[in-house]
């Protein structure tokens, strides 16, 4: 059972690496597909999958979709400053300047009070490499 748990943990972390890889390769549709799979299976760190889905939707100019993903991200982690930043940018792109600016201000306050979140890359430690 311990081995099964370790394999499952490594499997989940591999999905995190795949999402990052596709993000850095500039393949936003693949990021959304893989992250959605990970979320459907309730993998660890859902806020990070939502965040990268939001970034990818934003890159695809799908601002309504990006807005949804960033809202889900901050539901899971209400201290995620970068998600609030992009939530604000998405709102601005959709013409809601006032609320968008408030979200970006909230991101600034969170960064000042808590710093930026640990990058996803640093959270992934496969332990075997």
C-alpha cells in the first residue's frame, strides 16, 4: 500500500510536469486538456492546475474562460496573488475595468503582505531523479 501511494504521488507530479512542459512550449490547448484531466481526478495542488488553465485560456484570448479558471484558483487559494492579477487582467479585457483594477490592487496587497507563491516548478520533487 505504501508503494501504491508513492506511485500515485509520482504519477500526479508527472502530470504537473506535463502541464508545465506544455505551458513553456506554448501549447495552451494541451495545458488546458491535461490540467482538466488532473482536476477531474482530484490530483494535489488544484490551484496550480486552475492557474495554468487560466494563463492558457488568457493566451488564447478566451477571457471568459480564463476568468472562470482564475476564480476557481482563488477559491482554492485566496492568497494566490498571481491569480488575482490575471483575474484582474481578464476582467479588464472583458470591459469590467473597475472590478479588474480592484483585483489587480488585491494582488499587489497580497504580494506585499505574503510575497509571491512558490513557483509550481519548485513544488514538484519527484525524488527519484
